[in-house]
C-alpha cells in the first residue's frame, strides 16, 4: 500500500494551464537530469509546442515550481528541523570549545 496521497487527475485544459504556458527565462541555471527524464520532457513539450509555445525548459520550470508549491508545508518543516539541528550542533560545539578552553587555562596555570 502506497503512503503517497492520490493527486486529483487534471483535465488536459488544466494541465496546459498549469504547465504549458510559455515562460521567458532570462537567467538560466543548469539542472542535471537523467537522459530518460529529459527524453520524456522533450516528448511532452513537443505535444504543446505549436499552439502553446512550450519548451522543455519552461515545462521543467513549471513542474518543479508546482512541486515546490504542492509540498511547501513539508519542505518548510524540513528546513525548520534542519535549522534546529544546526543550532543544536553549534551550541554543543561552542560548549565543547569552552570546556577545552577552560581545561587549557587550568593546565597553563599549573
């Protein structure tokens, strides 16, 4: 049994509206994906290229943006947990450094 929530099936019109609108991406950054995923993105983009001016890049950008928005709550929770873990690690590190510093000072005075 899958633990994933079943997502609502989109109509073709909803899919086009959500993912196949032309995006002019002025600044670009490389994101590496598998050849299979790239091939699938190209095929999907080709379906909507003529009428909707969809490119592989704009399709990938829309899909990733949708994923981030859909999973915003869990991602925010993960960031908060990561921050808590980092702050806890930093506090422990400082305590350890303070203890080592006190130990060094005690040994110098002997």
